[in-house]
């Protein structure tokens, strides 16, 4: 196969898979898009639109506008959703920072980037690819970055008009005071009572930091401060459009926020998930590969008592609310500078997180809804899509973070590189109902950073995951309409054999294309 044929085959895969027959798994309203049905994103306009791109780390859809089960306080992100389109079913392609971000910013699947861990820089692995901000810079945009967009230390220097290589959130001038929560020794499922871990990584990850004041000097405060200065900088030169990226590190562990954000949540009123477990636990009838035996972020090497779990969830929520507050500061400056009417605002997270479900306190290795479903909000000014009907509405169609590249290209009237995959979401910005939308969402996991160990597909009704080629290490099947908490594995149910067979074909075509 020639290089051109190979790239064409890869580009066509997602649309081919999305159009595959899956009568048992999809509502009858899901049909193949009609040729020529895609509306134009832009009318002729005097100048290009700007882009303000927000990204958060480890943030699952625990936001008020997403119906947070823990009643998260997120007024600024909620305001974006009320003004733009909230994508209720957006999925990352890999539940880990670097692979997810590399996929999003290059428009390539993780198996193509070969970035399956947090060590490799995608721009070094594939220097011929043009990343999303780099494309905007090539087309005359001022491109500026503050905080974490690419994984820390693995950025694309050529993408930015100004690049100092630093990530502000990694170098705070204040660390706050540690909240003292005495750790409990919790017996393992087999009755063993292990000692508490003493390694520095475990102790640092479990720290909960209470910041002074509003968090001045702490990482995400510095990120927002710099974003505000960047907006002032680009506003001073109205002759050039801009792409400003603002990446917040929270709620990534260790959780931190000022006291006022902790005060929003009463730990005694937090209800733990119905499948909460003190240690990582594989439920009966589930494949062992579905739950990693050790946590990677929180409660490393120790079990979680119910009281500690509630305190950590409280801290996670406080971190979200503080990130939301910092985002609000940046958007307020955009409004003050009268740039809102010419700026597309995007908010997305790299991946989700698990908060004690089946004993997991991480995203790593998780092909469940909590770790792969992530918030995505796109607020588009009238200038970008005149007459669009989506503003202030939600979209429940399946979309993927890899779709963001082509979406922003269409909104900005830029031609995406031919190698870029994904599907523009502009039709859903016009009509969030998406009556002709048939796309599914996929996520993969690699345990060794080299090979695919698990692949999940999410359709309108089903979440299906296979572990190993041809499900050699087991499978999971959930009816997300009847079982939104993913408590009952139907993979071995004879009643659902046909559904599993159809989904398995799609999973194998995605993970191991011919």
C-alpha cells in the first residue's frame, strides 16, 4: 500500500465504522449523513475569528451544567455552556494526559501517534505533522500559550509566536498549607492489613493544599494572570487574529484551592458512589484487566476509608471550582476588551477521572465513562456562524476530542492538513440534535506504552470494551440507558450476544485496521 493510500484509508476509517450496521445498538434515528448536507461554517467576513482555548487536567464531567452528581459549583463554565453548545457525550481517545493531548492537537489517533505514555513528544515522533496551534500560526495568527496544553515539557515550540518553554502551574511561588487528614490503615480484600506507604510520591499525591487568599502565587492563578496579559497584548494589535491557549492543571492531584472553595462543600453530605470500594476491586463476572490492581494518582499503596474518600472528593470539587473561578477571570477580561463577539471559546479536558468507583482513584487504565467522557463546550460568536441555532443548547450525539481540530479549522476558514482525522462538529453547532449524525466514540489504553491492551466504543446506547485482541482478556458491555453507573456487565449474556458481536467488529476494525 502506498503512503497516500494508507493515509486515505486511515482518514476514511472513522466514517466507515460510524456507518456500519448496528441495528441492535443504535436508535433508528441515527442515519448516515446525506451527501452535501453539511452547512457552511462561515459567511464572508471582514476578518478571521479569534480563538480562546481552555483546557483542564483530570476533569471529568463533574460540573453543574453537566448535572454533577456531587453538586459541583461551576458558574463560569456553566455560563459558557449557556451561551454556547455543551457536548454531553464527548470522549477522549486515551485516558492519560500526553496521549490524549497529542491526539487532540495533531488530529491523529493514539495508535498513529505512537504516543501511548507520558514520555514521548509527539512533535519529535512526527515532525512532519502540523499541530493545531501551529496551523493557526502558519495562517497569520498570533499564537500564545499559558499553562499546560501539550503535556508539560513536551510542547510544540514552533506552534507559538512566543515560547519560553515554561509551564507556570509547575512553578508556583506559594504552595499553601497542607490539610491534615490522618490516614487510616484499611484491610485489603483478602484481610491483609498493610503498613501505610512512606514513599514521597504517595505522600505528595495525597496532599490536600489549602491556599491563602484567592490562591495568588499558586499555579493556576499564575496561568490565568498570564492569559489576561496575553489578551491585553493581542488586543493592542487588532490587525492580527489570535489563538490564545490557557491550560489549567487542576483538578489534577494533588488537589488544591483556597479555603472559600472548600467551604462550598460539606464532606458529610457527599454520597460515595454505589460501587465505592476501599481498594481497587474487580467485581464478580468482570475481566481482571478492567481494573488495575494499584492506583496511580490518589490513595497510592493504601486503602481509602469512607471519611477520607469524602474529604478527597471534596478537595477534587474545590479544585474544579477554583479552576472555574480562574477561567471566569480570563473570560471577564475578554469581555472587558470587547473581544467576545469575535472570539470562539473552547473548553475541554484531556480526560476524566474516577473517584472511588470500584476502588479506582485515577484515570489510568480506565475505559469507563468516568475517565473517558470529558466536558466540551464551544461558544461561537455570530460572526463565525451567522444564524446558528445551537447557542445555549446541549448536544447528546457521540463526539470525540479528535474532532476539535477540524472544527476549529472550519470555524476559522482554514484548510486542515490532509493527514488530520476527526469530523468537524460545525453541523452540530448549527443543529445540536444532529439528526444525521452517526459517529461513535472510541478510547484505547496501553499498559506498556507500546501495544493496545484495551479498546472501548461508546454508541448512543452501549459502552463496550475489549481487553486484548479478540477480547482474549475479557470484555465489558453496559447498557448506559438502563445502567448509567456501569454496574452490570452484560458481555457474557446470551441475550446480548448479537449486540456484542457487532460492537466487537467495530472495536477490532478500530484497533487493528487491515
